[in-house]
C-alpha cells in the first residue's frame, strides 16, 4: 500500500510541474487569439478576394515599338490553376469586349484533364486580331499541353518566336523548372531593331540569361507572393521556395539582370 501511495504522490507531483509550465497570465490567450484571428482573415480572403478576377490595364511605351501599332492591346492571362469555368467565361467575355489584339497565356493550368477538356477551350474563344499564344508552367506537362493547344489553334511557344506584325517579334521559352529555356534560341529570328516581347512563366529566368535584346519580359508564377501576412511577409518568396530572388518579382514592375522591364 505504501508503494502505491508513493506512486500516486509522484504522479501528482509531476502533474503539478506540468501545470506550472503553463503561463498563468493572459499572454498565451492573447497569442492564440492573434493566431486564430490571422488564420480567420486569411481563410476569408482565400474564399472571397482570392477568387475575384482583377483586370489591370497597363500602358507600356518603348522606342522600339512600331508607331503604326500604337494602341495595340495585349492581354496576358497566367496561373489560372483550378479556376472554375464561370470565372473563365467572365475572363473570355471581358477580353472580347475589350477588342483584344493578342492573347498570351503564361502557363500553370494545373489540372490536365480540365485543360484538355474545357479550360483551354474557353480561353480559345477569346476573339483576337493576331491570335493566341502560350507557354508551359511548372505545373504543366509539355507533352500534354502542347498538343492540346495546337488542337484548338493556340500556338505554343517552346523556345521559339515569330513576327506577329512588322517589327513586332513574339518569343516564348520552356519553363525554368521543368525544361530548358533558351532565350537566345527563342529570339534568334528577330532583327535587332524590332520590338521583342518574351513570354516566360518564371521571372527568375530574366536573372539567369541574357535579356539585353528583350524590350518586355512577361511572366507569372509568383502569384503576388503566394501567401502574404498583412503585406509584410510573403511565405513562398521570403523563404526562396518560389523564387531565388525573394520578393523581387512579387508583383508589378521589376527589372532583369540586364535592366529589362519585367512584368
């Protein structure tokens, strides 16, 4: 009986020690409350604002741009991932109202069955003057995506380029993570005095290869920071998981290693 009493006493003593480790102040409750509030805000954001489609019109000027093409409208759609069909229909309708001259797709369609079935088909219904062109993203499988594009008259740019109009050269490269992007190969058919637009899913490529002859570098991939904590910390970028260059290409305008505009 004595040994049993001793064991119970030890258990109670251990329990008291564990309980004593828990702060008696309100600090823990405050910390837990902040964490819960933060998670609630981001959950609400993911279910509301993150599902909204934003349209941003940006005016770009370049001394190489052909004057006869002033007012030319280029639409760029990237990283649609698991966008539902209704949102894609709205994108299609919006771009058709805007009288789009050229539609560029920046990759990351994510769900291959939907890409082969409906997503690309919806985007292919955008009416353009000069066609629809696209590149692969790190979530895409080129051997599936390229044939799917070609089947519905979307031109895949796999380390190649072409003249869309006189003195306007469009080029696209393979994905930096999945393939072997080659800017020099993609732009070899362009004249030095032409306006050259390069389409690359990953903006990091602009820091790894020569872009001196590129007038505009279009990319996606970073999603505006992936997950942001009140605008101060972007998990995927600050941790260098998504980009080797931190928040350099988080959103908006940036510069390549050679001072080329990157959007």
